[in-house]
C-alpha cells in the first residue's frame, strides 16, 4: 500500500512537467529555433 501523498506528489510532478513542456514549446515557437 502506497501512502496517499505519493499520488499527490505524482500529480504535482505531472503538472509541473506539463507546464514546463508548454513553456518550452512556446519559447521555441517565439524564438524560431
């Protein structure tokens, strides 16, 4: 049995990863690299 905070941490990490991925894609589109 995993403690409940493990699921919360996984969700938070997923959100952070998605936000960074979106920001990097936006930055690359703006800089045309």
